[in-house]
C-alpha cells in the first residue's frame, strides 16, 4: 500500500495548501453572509402575504432571521471549539487532575470540563477512568457538570443572540455552580453510593497510548469533522427551538409573559427548573427560546434557571450514569445542582 | 488471524469505526475477527476513557474519535 492510494481514499484527501487557503476563505465568506442576515430576512419575510407587524409576520421574521444566524454561529463555534479541543484529551485531563490537591482540583476540573472533548455517550468510561485513577468523586462531578453547563455552543449562541452581558453572567454562574456542586458533593462522602462494581475497581488500568502528533491540518480536519458530526445531529433541535421561539415572539402577549415568568412571581423559578429538567434538547435548541422569552419581558433569573436546568440536568444523561451511580446518588446529584440553579435564579430576580 | 476489539457503547461513531476496521482489513487482505465491546465496565477495564477505542491483538492503539484510515491500516498490518 502506497501513501498515494491512502490519500485518494481518505475523506479529506486535500493537499495541505488547500486547508491553509480554504479555512481563511471560509471564514471571510462566513463573515460576509453573517453581515447580510437582517436585509436577507426582511426581504424573505416580505415575500409572505402577511403584514410585517402582524403576529404571523413577527413570527415568520423571527424564524427566517434566526435559522441562518443560529446555523452559522453553530458551525463557527463548533469548528473553533473542535480545533482548540484537539490539544486536550480525557487522558491528559485525568493525568492533570490526578496530581492536583483538593482545593484547586474543583475549579480546575470545571475548566477542563469545558475544554476536554467528550461525548455524553462515553461519560461512563470517563467517569470510571477518573474515579479509578484516584480523582475524588466531587472533582469528577465538577468536571461532568461543567462540560454541558458552560459549553462553548451555549455561550457562543447566548453571545450572538442575547448579548455579551448575559453570556458573561451565564459563564460566571455556570462555572461557579459546577465548582461548588462538586465541593458539596465531595464533602458528603458519597463513595458508598456508587454501584458496587465501580467501588471494587480500585486503581484501574491506565491505557498507555502513544501520544499522537497532530499537524495543524490534522487539527483543522478535526474541526470540520466536528461540524459534520454535531451540526448534522442538532440541526433538527435548532429548528424546533427556533420554531418555539418564533411562536413565543409572535403570539404570546407580553402581559401574560410578565405574569408567568416575571420577577414578581417567585414560584416561577422552581417552576422553570421543574419544566426544564425533563426537556431534552441541547444548548443550540434552547437559546432561541431564551432569546424570545427575554424579548417578551421574562425575568432574567427565571430564564437563566430554565436554561441551566435544560442544559445541565438531562434525564437521558442520568439514565446513562445509572450504570455507575445508585438512584440515591443520582437524586443527591440532581438536588445539589438544582439548588445551585435555584439560588442563581432567585438571586437575579431579586437583584434586577 | 488478528483479533480487533472496538470499544464503544453503541454510538454512531463506534458503528462507523467497526465498518472502517473491516474495510481496511479487506483492503489489505488481512483476516481479522472484529469484536465489539459495548459493556461500560469492560470498556473502562481496558483503559479506554474516550470512545471509540481500538485494540489490536490485545494492545490498545487508539481512543477517542474516528481513526485515521492510513493509521488504521498501519495498526492492522503491524
């Protein structure tokens, strides 16, 4: 087998120079298209036989503006994140965390949770790999909470759709919840509530893989692969989320939104969490809904609580973790994270 | 006969990896027996933290993400 045949058959058999030219070119095209979204959506909306300022017109305009915007943002964020994360791996993260003292372990784990590439389908082997390497349970939880909670997709879309102020607030509080929830869970001494077989796996084997040397082009390829994989998977959630957002934007009266999700209704924060947990979507699907809710005057704390519980506490993930955690431990985990989310929600409704 | 184990809980990428291993082996004319390991405990015991992982004749060669075709052929023919 010669290398030439490999290159012909490889999915990305492009020469290196094509990557060095293609990626900046794609970035320029991206930027130009992104700048034309408002004229484009206004023009496309005017093609519909409805008045622009009617309920239906507002909903259509929201949808037509948001779909290309979210998809563009998503593609850009996923690509950049994919490239940056190629410098990290669960194996490296484990080595870093295993050697750290307790105090710094939690925020460090939360930070690495954001930077380390892992999909929820491999959270069980990852969990076991961490715990068996002697990383404390609380530190492991900080890692697992931060990953989805302050993921780059959610932050980037919040920045693009709602604004940098709220994106920053979300980052700071999401990170704090992941860190503190890990500390609290670590203090509770929950090791006895792991499934029996996990506890017996002490000092488990460490896969000693030779470190793969990646060129810049390899990393760019990883970015493109991530875009295919993730955008190919979540676009349907994006459309559903924007559809719901458009319906809220067009049809829900502001006065009704203030009554249900306004700052005066104290019960709206726990209600938002209760509604948010069973909702299964991802950051890309929920942020357009958040955009519409805030636009209609929903209180920031209530909306944050809703968004955090949708993204960070999802039932399918709990079902996956059931393999390693007992129901009791899952319940404690949910309670601690939910308490952090509630506190954030109440705090912002109180302050603003 | 080489024994190849593909570690993964059954996500899309793990299925793709299995297909890639079989295709690479067929292309190289190497007889392989591909075994899929889907049980979380066995995956973890093998030292795999990011799936899919690949072991050839008991030696772990890859973990996390789809393997590179050229590298995959290298592992199989080694």
